[in-house]
C-alpha cells in the first residue's frame, strides 16, 4: 500500500523559510518521479514542482521558481521541498504526490 506522510509545515512570516518532508513507503521510491502540489483555501489543486527518480531533473511552477527547491534522498525514501522567500500567496496545504496518491498534507501559512 502506498503511504505518503508530509511534515514540516507551519506558520511563517513573509520572507521566511520552511522545509517540507514527505516520507514514502509501499513502493520502490527510487524508481519513480515525484511531485509536490498544493491547495490554497477555496481553490483547486495546483502543481508546484517535479523531480525525476534520480533527482537530476526538476521543474517548477512559475509562481515558485527561484524560491523553492525540490530534492530527494532515495536512501531515506524521502522527498523534500525547501521553500524560501515565502509569500502570503504560498499559503496552502502542501501534498507530495506519486501517481494518483497523495498524503494528508501539511499546512503552510504565511502571514505577519
């Protein structure tokens, strides 16, 4: 059974940083690409970032490019999202995604 558990969210002031983690199990993590998506209050799901299985290829939504960095540790079956320069519009529940699965999400709130 695929299991994805996100953590690391919280309340941060504009301009601050957070590092999200996603612990994966139930599949061979190192063989698959992964993504981060988010859902802001009252809005639909928005794709944020992608990383291939080996970590050598990444891509980002224009809204986060230059501020967020996706990475992975295949030895630890863990996906990361380093978020710098956070803005109020980054407020959302963040999910890691594999195929059609995602975890319970972690809340990120950017507010002064």
